């Protein structure tokens, strides 16, 4: 009966809005619970470079819905994830911690089971927490969503759609404030097929300029652009719902989990993400921020918006002041990691990075120029150390970039005499951060481990693995050759 009354109120409100100017809240219930605390909708795209948006400078791709959000709110020029892979990136949004600390630093592996993530944190503040679309995070004991809807099949497109009907139904019937993550499967491949693609329809950057005459790359990139367009269509549907049903006091955030062109790396094209926030009456329209923010800041900001206090164990900080138009630093530094021994790779090549607004320092712990220092008396383990170093033979042990002059990281300044103080400052800060994170790597050489995960072993081929092992390299490792991550063994927690 209560639900019937709510729905009746919605229909009546819709009728009155149609007779007037279609302004105002869609139901009395929604208006009442939104008086003090806003709803929060976070739309997350999958595998899209920050450069591939109109608002970020690419005029050849259709991102009109994101561009509209930017005109109605604020877009961030320096937003980052700490790891350019799916599960580790999402785990930061949901826990407020970087991947090493939260445990999900290899793809397809779970978060530590003892973490209170966004569901418990926001539920304690009176919010429902909902996931609509792609998950890719585990275990269920940590990510115990109040509602969860899977992506839904749709004819004529290469990827499943977000569950639009469930989202709209929830918007219409919600009776308390909520956080909803809408996780798209676009533009992640498989991409659309585009007939007769031409390079003139695409925008090229220093990282892919050399591929302008490569027909396979042109075809793939054109399909990627078309998949971006499809995600833009989904986003338009969601924005129309919000504007029609929840026009007042709703925070709407758009981002992507990482860049596809820098996936598995610590380059900015992998770690920098689009980040746009609209909050009518709070966020100044058509504004932008140059301050450094990070995915680990999202949960602390949600908690701040809801009136709670951020837990001291979180790496992130609230950027609510920036949303209110107060331009002040949130971070001096942000950090990034790359694992590179994963579901699809059998080579060992871990990296860590630190950057401020101008400079970035990277250490590649198993670079070819230091390989001999990493080799052990275990020849079976050495096989995979060599594979990693040789796979990245052109990548040096240390890198330094001036991002103001060289945003695509083409000119390594690590040996420039005038950069010595910058290198030492960034190295000191990086290794201090790694120690606080509980990283298994440190400044000493010769300690690059093989990582173990239940769903993946270095010495076995699987259908996803890009590196196909030679027969003599199969099944040569024993369990004690790996670094065993304790929480990975407790799969019964999932």
C-alpha cells in the first residue's frame, strides 16, 4: 500500500509537471529525504583515455553528455587512479585506499576481507549503497551492496548495457538518500565494427602518432570511438532520468576507471582519468580545477558530504572544498603502481610512480639494466624475471619527466644534472609512501617477488594470457617460489 501511494504520487507529480514547466521534484517522498543530504550518482566508464573527450580537447569523438556535465559543473584536469587496471582501480573508489593497502593490486583478485568499504561506511550514515552494472570487485563480505543489478544484454551492440529500467525504478521509489555507482561496460572492447574507417576521423597524440598509417589500428580506434558514442547514449538516458526524477540536490559524478592506451602502465595516459562533477546550487557551473585529486578521495568526499568523519586509515582526503569553489590543494603528491604479472601477462615487471603537479618519477624494479641484481639461485624463478625484463627492454630503471613541458612523457630527464634535487625529493617521498603502504618492494635491489593468485599462475597458460609460454616453462614453479598474499588464500570469505 505504501509503495502504491508513492507511485501514485509520482504519477500525479508527473502529470502536474507536464501541465506546467516540468520543473521541481518528482515526488514528495524524494523531496523530503533530500532536504539535508543529497543523493550521489557516480557514473563510471570502462577503459577510456582522458584525452578522448570534448571537454578534454578531442573534438572528433562524441562525448556530448560529459561535455554538458562539465558546462553545468566542474571538470578536473588532474584526477588520477593509482593503478591502470579494472579491479584495482575500482577498489580504490570503494575503499579510499591505494591497491597495495586494500589488497587488490593484481587484476581479478579480491580486496582484503577485513576492510569496511563504501557500503558499510555510507550505510552507517543513513544511505543506501547501490551498484548498477559491472562489478569486478570481491569479496561479497566487503562489497555487500544494498541493491545490485547486473548489466543486461542488448541486441545489435558488442557489450551489455547498464540496467536502465532498474535504475529508473529505483530513482522513482527510493525512500532514503542513496549512493549509486553506475558502472558501464563501455567503451571497453569488444568494439563496434566501423565500415571504411579513415585516420582523418580520429585524433592522434604523441603516444600513437606513429600508428596513423596502420590500418588495423585505425579500424580498432574507429570502433573504440563508436563505443564511446554508445556509452554517451547510455549516459544521456541516465542524465534525463536524474533531471526528470531527481532534479534537486543530487551530486552527479562522471569518470572512467583508467585509460586504455596506458593500461597496465604508470604513464599518465593510463593513470589520469576524466573527472566531472555536477551539483546544482553548490558546484559553480562551467568551472574547472587544476588541483591533484585521486580515486582514493572519492569515499572520503562522500562521507564528508553525508556529514561523517573520514577514518584515519584511509589514504584519501575529501575534496568537498573544491566542489564548493574553494581552490586549495588536496594533495602535494599522488602515486601509482603497476604489477604486470597478471591474468594476461607472464612477465615480471613491477613499477611505482610519484608525481606532483609538474614532475613525475618512476622506478621500474626489474628493468633490463638491473636484471642481474634481481636474479636468484632459483633458475625456475629467473625464467620469469628474464621474461619481464626482456619484454620491456627499452624501459629504463628510473624515469623523470617534466609534465608541463612533456605531458606524454617522451623526454626522460633522469640523468639531467639540474634535476638531481627533484629526483632525490621524489624518491624520498615515494619510498616513504611505499613503506606506509606495506609494499613488498623497497629501495633495495634483488627483492622482486613472483606473485601468487588463485586464479592465475605464472607458469601456466590460459585463454586470456597474451604471453604464450614455451613448453619448457610450463608448470615449473612450486608454491614456495611465490610471494603468497595471505588474504588471497581465504577464498571462503567471498
